[in-house]
C-alpha cells in the first residue's frame, strides 16, 4: 500500500465517513497493511480530536464476588473457581477515601464497579448518595458499572450527577451465548439505551481473545458507532486460573494494535481506552497503544494487578504525551517514592489482587 492509502484512511475517518467492512477487515488481518503506517494514520485521527492528552482511569472494585452471573471471562462469576478475596459492598468512608486517592493520583475519572446482575432500588439510592458525596468533594468524573439497569434507575443516577455508565458489550451478538448464558446481549443493549435516554454518557467496549473472529470484533465496533459511545474500553483477555475462559487466544502485539487502530478509525471522536491485559498482550510494544488510544487504566484492573503507577506515568511522559488532570505529570512523578521500573518477571504473569490491594484504606483503620 502506498502513502496515499494511509492518508485517505485518516482523511475519511476525520470527515466522519464510515469505512466499509471489507476494508476494516483488511486492516485487521492483511499482511499488505504495514503496522507502523497504520499506527501513524490512526494517530492523525487521535491527534485531531484529542491532541496529546491521555485520560487516566482508576477502578474501585467496590464489591468483590457474590455475583449470580456466569460471564466466562470474569473471576467474580458464579462459574469461576478463581481464588479471589470476596467481600460485600465497601463502607462509604472507604469508597470516598479511594476517590480522594484517585483524584490526587492524577485520575480524570473514578470508576466504581459493583458485582451482580443489576442493582436493587435500595442500591441505586445508596449509589446516588455516594455520587453526590464524591462530587461535592473532588472535581473528578464518575463512572459506575452496576450491571443491568432500566431507565427509571438510570434517571436516579443521572440526577445524582453520574457522568458515565459502563456496560460492555464484550463481544458480538452471535458470539455472546458462548461467553455468558445468564443474561442476553439484548439486555446489555437495553441497559446502554436506558442510560442514553436519560442523558448519561455510555462507556462500552469489548474483550479480545475469547475465541471471537475478526467479524465479531468489527460488529461491536460498528454497533458502538451506532450508539455514539463516547468511551470505548478495548480489553484483552486476562487468563485467570479458575475461570471458564482460563486461557486466551494467541494474541500478538501487532494484532492488538491493529484492533485499536480500527476502533479509532470507526469511532474517531471516542475515548478509546487500552484497557485490561495491555501489559500481557502488548508486551514490549505497549507504549505504541497510545497512538490510536487516548486513555488507559492505572493501578490495575478489576481483579488483577497491572503495571505500577510510576511505570505507567513514565511511559506516558517518555512518549511525549500529557495527562488530562488538574495535576501536572511531572508533579505526580516527583511525588512517587519508587523510581520508574519495568515489569518484573513476576509481574508479567497474571497476579490476582489481594485484600491489601483491593482495600488499602481498610488496612489503615
């Protein structure tokens, strides 16, 4: 492919054109498409809409385990035998302390995740109270992941000040029965529509490495474009021992980067997040993800550790990017006690978060 081919990709995406599925599939799988040229084309789109900013998200696993759903990729699912540390909903003081820590760590968004099929009305009212309390103390965006939600409950959260609702599609409608049987793909879509209908931004993405095809990946990308999702996390399956899906497909760093590029072209204005599993599957090419993606998680994921804060921030700085925060990147790095370091051999293996990682505030009491 000549330089004009890649230039046209950028131009068409920035103009809002929808790339043909045949072309999008070619970007994913064709050896004729050069990776570096593709990354550069995706970066042109990213730069137009988000410049060099990186939005940092920090997850609070507000409740661990006790979930009746059988999502095969999740360590909290009823079908999982993973050795997680289970606990019920954290006390309000602990959740607020973690919001403070997230804000002071440079996070733009604080994400609270609650296990379960969906929240009761009592849980929704409690969550609304928490959202108001956090908003009154810290100028940070709030995203929650609460499972299935109807429009009435979504309205309560909207009125409390919720910025975003996370509910991942995870895979295509065709492939969905292969990864979960206790709820349907349509129920997930309905949750996203309920949030949109009351004016809550939606955050929805997918997990790569669950036996899906390139067409499954593309179906999700086009569906999220239809939904005008402003936030799209692209996860790469973390093979947690004990899960039904305890090993991932053979993902190469190149393929992972191609997926991120395609999602950028098809959703040019969205916040594309290189999410769970980036350290495992991107390996030495992890930093290249910042060229199509403009967001990432820091301090690990829902049930597994990731690279440490210093390393993540140093990676962003070394690549010439800046963070979207009230704090300067250099200021946060200077406050770090430990020098930035690469992942150790031990960290490159899957590591479940233990109680001190999941509830640091609890340890101080």
